[in-house]
C-alpha cells in the first residue's frame, strides 16, 4: 500500500511540474507575440525573368518592428540576380544579361490562425530597377509604385519563424524579373 501511495504521489508531482512548465512556456510565448519587438530576416526570392522565360532565385533581406500581435512595419531589399542569355540570329545573334533589385517599406497586419501559424499581409511603396545589357546596347527601367504581399508564417522556436509569401513589386515589368515574386524566408525576433 505504501509503495502504491508513494508511486501515486510521485506521478502527481511529475505531472504538476510538467503542467507548470507548459504554462510558463505558453505565457512566455504569448508575451513574446504580443509585446512590441524588432525582427530581422533573410529569404530566397524567386521571380520569372521576362527575357529568358526562366525562374531565377536570389537573396532578400528585411527588418521590421511589431507594435503588437497584429500591426507592424517592415522594410526590405530584394536582389534579382544576373541572368545571361543568347538570342540566335544573323551574324552570331545577341548576347546579353539582365539584372535588377527592389526595395520597399510597408505596413504589416498579422492574423494568428493558432498558436504557431499566422497569415499576414503587407501594403506599402516600392522602388525597383531593372537593367538590360547586350551586344547591341543597354536599356534600363525603374519605377516607384505600390508594394503588396501576403503569406503565412510558422513559429519554429520561440523567436524563429519560417515565412512563405507572394509579393508584388509595382507595375508590370518589361525587362528582367517580373513584378510577381515568391519568397521563402526565416525571421528572427528580438
């Protein structure tokens, strides 16, 4: 009887400690999500190149500030790397390359779906540049326009999130990377 009572008391003690630890972790996560904080992130942005009709991944960096669980502000820079091409034709054809980049500032709104997943949207302004160089000349375009994005973020740890999003950088582009970009990234909150 004493062994059974002792085992029951030990099991209750372990369960109460585990429950207290789980509650402490949940309170810490809730405080981190709702408390104002800054974050930084890196990503891989993938856009289709209009000249060569191919997808080209490149780097994106971003940083922001979350005012509360829902509202924030973010700024970022995306590089659309160099893509070389050869267009066959008379006298050897045309050799060239395209490259580009974009920067944005946007307000953000997050909608938590559960304790680990949130949907979010971004709306702001962007400035983008595209450059085309070839054996017959060079062209360039740039614009300032509307920036918009929508995506999902999944909490991996207390401060690290995985993000996947669709972004639109301004108007339709005639050179280089298209305005529609798909990004996969990691975001670290402070």
